[in-house]
């Protein structure tokens, strides 16, 4: 793993689609699993640029709160900032906002850097 800057931060905006909705609600709303997926995807992308060949990262912990509803069709902006690096552990602060500027999610996401050759040999 190359040196990862502690001020690493990034954001991405996605248009919510029906697949990202809560299936049991009468009005289509952006789901918590979709938000977590967007947090993980952003953190993976941010970290991947700083890894050596043969390395990747995997999600290890997610601790988020879904603070407010967002109707499907609105855009959502997810933000991540690297908060801590300890060996192969990387902890990100994450936030999400809907297109009205309302904070809809926040929390922490932890990733672990792995060697793909060693990881594939583990049995379960």
C-alpha cells in the first residue's frame, strides 16, 4: 500500500432509481442499503487509487444513521473523508445529502486493505 493522504476526501452525486427504493413503502423512498452501497463504493474508489497492484480493500464495518427520507427520483450526494489509517485499516467519515440540501445520512465506514492472492486462498 502506498502512502494514503489523511486529507483524502471526495464526493459523488447519483440520481436515485426505483431499484434503490424501499420495496415495502407505498411511496418510493431511497433505502438505507442503497445509501450504504454508495458510501462503500465511494470509499473503495477513493482508496483503490492509492493501493499497489494486487491489492484491493473490503468493507469491514459500517455504522451509519439514515436521518431523513428522500423520494426516488431525487439526486443524492454522498461524501467521504478519510479519518484514520492504522496499518491496513482505513476509517472514513461519510455523509449523504439529498438535492434539497437536507442531510439524510451520516456515519463511519471502515475498510481493510487486502492482498488479493492471499485473500483468495482462505476457506470458510
